[in-house]
C-alpha cells in the first residue's frame, strides 16, 4: 500500500496546535488592554556645564546587582 500524501506528521500537528493555543491565549488578553492616558513625557534638561549623567533609582539598582 502507498501512503497518502495528505497525512499530517505528528511534529506539524503539534506545532500547529501550539501556535493555535498561543493565538487563543493572546486573543483572550487583548480585550483587557486599554489605551494609554496620552500623557507626554517631558525630556529632562541637561546640566548647563555639560555632563548629563544622573544617578537614578534604575542605575542604583543596577549597581547593587553587580556587587559580589
């Protein structure tokens, strides 16, 4: 007997099923997403004498993470 050319391999079936599952999960989250308030971020002003480096909370957390 010859094998039919329309058979789907197990690997393709699982790939399709996982893609469909990911799409369903994404679609279930989309109705919960709302538009932003439209607030504009103002750029920080650079110091008059040059530089521009500021020690922010983000930078402090980074420095803490590098301690051994």
